[in-house]
C-alpha cells in the first residue's frame, strides 16, 4: 500500500512528465507517447520519443523545504514561518541558483538502470520564472560527470512559459 505522500509524489511526477512531453512535442514536432511509472532503480517515468524508448527522471524545484511545504499546501508551523521569513531577506535569484545547483548536484550522483535518461526539472516556485532562469543560466553549475543525455527545465508549474534546455 502506498503512503499518501508517495502517491502525491507519483502524481506530481506524472503530471510533470505529461506536461514536458506536450511542450517538447509542440517545440520540436516529435511525438512523445506512452508513459508509465518505474520502480526505484530506474528513472521515474518511461516513454517513447518517436520509436525510441526514453526514460525521464523528474525533479521539482521548490527552493527550500519551507517553500515546498507552502507551495504544496502543507500545514505550516512557527519554525516553517520563521524559515520563510528568513528567505525573504536573501535575493530571489541567489536562492534560485542555489536551489537549482543543489538539485543538479544531487541528481548527478545517481545511477540508473537505463540506456537513455533525460532529467526534467519542473520549476514549482512562483517567485522564479523562465526569464530569470535564462538570465542566470551561465551561473548554473552542472557536475562534469552525470547520467543524463539531456537536461530540461519547465519554466513554471503550469508550463505556460515553456521549456529551457540546460544540457547539452
């Protein structure tokens, strides 16, 4: 039996994968179809890009744990409120880069049982947008060694700002 948080995580991953596939198809006129969820040793979702199997590792960029709790509608205690207040004191673009670089470092250390893996990062923080990502893209740090053939960012939670290719 799946826990509610695990069920929510899978729902968010599927939502992000479907959104990315739709945006990628629109941008490149290449069909992406048939998604299914994988077991832990594989990337989150598998699909077909044209006739080739492709695995997608899905990540959500929230910022801090406190921001994630707020964005996901979790109950907020005094400690979380204090952490959110403290975040307001640091520049938004610094937090974006720190969060993105931390996420990339974490994902780069993973290994997958897959021939082709793309990392898809969905920006879930409403304080950040695609333009800010583009302005700061030269400051993004990607470790030299990572398992990803390509890395993409969905600019916002709904995908209305489109996708950005981070790598290669």
